[in-house]
């Protein structure tokens, strides 16, 4: 499931994304998503486990809040 978020970038980053979008024939959202997952794959297991734990806690809090 995908959700929309709003990000604010510098003019320089916007220009770079626009250029990459043109030469790679990909939309800017796909470029950002690919870059994120590439970064994520390079992270160590401790960081991934910590973030996964935070996500689990957040999900539990949301479930309790919605019930």
C-alpha cells in the first residue's frame, strides 16, 4: 500500500531529479523510491531492527487509539 507524503527539496535537488527523470525515463517518485530502498539495503541490521521495532510499536499504538 502506498500513501502520499509531501517533501520539500532544495532547488538543486529538484533540478537533479528532473534531469535524472529525463535521462532515466523514470518519474521522480520512482527515482526517490529506488534511492531509498538502495540506501535501506546498505544499512546495518541493528538500525533495521531498531526501525522495525519502532514501526511495530507505532502500529500497536494506532490500533489501540482506533479501538
